[in-house]
C-alpha cells in the first residue's frame, strides 16, 4: 500500500489530478488529512505533531516515568568512538532510526541525533545515554509541533548550528540547519520548511 498527500490552493487542479491518478491506479480518497505516517495534522492551527509517537517511544524504552531535562544533550558530554562499553547493535540502530524520524517535526534535536548516528556501527554506553537524554528532553517538551503559518509576504528564514572540529575521533565538524519560506501565489501564501 502506498500513501500520497495532495495539497495546494487550486481546488480545480487538485480535482483534475485525482481524476488522472484514478485512471492509472486504484485510488481511495480518505478525506481531509488528520494523521499521516505517525504525524498528527491539526488543520485549524497548521501544526504537525508527533506527540503520540513520542509517548509510544517513551513507553517502549521504559522511560515514560523518567525525569525530564531542559536541553536535548548535556553540553558537558563529548561523544567519542570508544565511549564506554559496547551495547546491543540492533537496539541502538532501532532507537537512532526512530529519533531520526522524530526530527521531522522536532528540528531542535537534528544536531544531536546526527551526532549519535555517527556511532551506529559500534555503539557504546555513552551513545545510548545520549539518546536516552534526548528522550528525557522530549518527556519535558511542551511543544505542540512544527507549525505552518501564512505571513502575507515572501520571506526566507534560515537557522544553522555548527560544532566545528568537535569530533574527538577525527576532528570533523557537525552541523544542522532549518529553513522556512513563504511564497505568495495567486494572492495566497504557501508556507513550507525543510
């Protein structure tokens, strides 16, 4: 089964596209978007949220009752290749993958998730501890999710975070970015982010 979201501000074009897709494929219209691949969509507010996904992840890892923290990573921690004893490879990979998926609506964890994913080939206790810290951060996060709003103008905003030559193993840098843009089209504004 494959899923597709059709969105836009031109109702006639959307209807034409649905007819064209119906000629080539067996298509079922599920109505207005509410939930898609573990992401809840609040149409009135324009918010994409993975709160249920976070709660399921906390439950699965046994951290639902954990004490929350204020930041996604402890700033005093420097991860290295040989940081502690080895841990189960499969468990580590699964958790990294789930955190990468969570970063779709929570860009504030992108940097730290990219850091822990560097060590997926040989996971250590310190790497798992860093991932548990991310989960503790989400336990306390009161965020509603990523929002998409109309601003009425063309505007591009970019945010970047870098940690230059911070990797103790190879002196490479780690960075992440988040871009938002608004484009005026036919008198309406289309917002997006990546």
